[in-house]
C-alpha cells in the first residue's frame, strides 16, 4: 500500500516516519500490478509497450505513463511517481521528465553510475552455485550486470532468497577493477559489475547475523 504524508510525501507502511497515518494513494493489489508492469517496461520489455529506451536505460516518463494506461486505465503519472518515491529498495530514478530502473536489466543497457570505490564486495549464493562461481567466476545470466552487495550481511540476506543457508563470496573489487572489470555504485547497498573472473573471488565464513552473540 502506498500512502502520502502531507509533509514528507509518499511512503509505504502503516504510518510515515513522523507518525502521520497518511492518505491512501494506491491499495496493495494495484500497487503490485503497477510495480510489475513498471519493472517489466524499464528492465525487460520496453519494446512490447512501444517505448524508446536509450543506452543509459532512460525512458520518457510521459510515454511510460501513456503506455501503462493502455494496460491499466486507472494508472497515471502521479501513481508511477508515488511508486518510485515510496520504493524502499530505490529501484528506480526520475530526472527531468525521464525515468529508468537502476539495476536488474535484461535488455542491453550501458549504465553510467559512479565507479565503485569499495575495495571488497560480496555475493550470496547457495552451496552448489557458490562452488560453480568459485570455479568459473561471477557471470551474468539473464541480467545485463552482476549485482553485488556492499557488506557480507547484505549478501547473506540476498542469498536467503535462494537458500536457507547462503554461502558468502568475497570479491576483491580493487584487484578486479585494476584488471579491467567495470563496477559501478548504484546505492549504499548495491554495486553492479561486469563478469568477475574466479581469481578475484573467495569464500568467507559467515553465519546468520541474527544468531550471532
């Protein structure tokens, strides 16, 4: 559910951080439908909606709004903006009338985020996947870039979507970038990367952080 606080704008959850219960903008069902279609349009199938996407992943926001409205008559630009601005994962960005997904693309894009400055990054995987990654390297499959986490805790959490007991792989980002691997900072939690060769990877011991102490 997406709501709007008169002072702080759009948010998700029972109340805004200031305590205001907010006004309901979009119910859960419609929020999920709109989110799936926006994700598909900006990450996977812009052509199916007749959208022109540039090489940086940008799409005209008005064009996206019109295309979305052909599928959901109740949808409009205001609701798309509310979806973006309330997203806790910050998956999208809007600039001067243009919108794009920050990561997760399967279409061919050449994103232009700042160069990664963190020396060590992390990736969470199940046991079988981890063994293969350590052998052949981190490689993209359906997505344009590999998604890396900035902390082992975050990598472990992401890994729980694949298995109950994730393995955490440490990436020597400094060495990989010196070797020519392009890595870009998307947010404080996510770095996107080209394929990483196995010589820059190693398994690190890491347990469920909720069980520590």
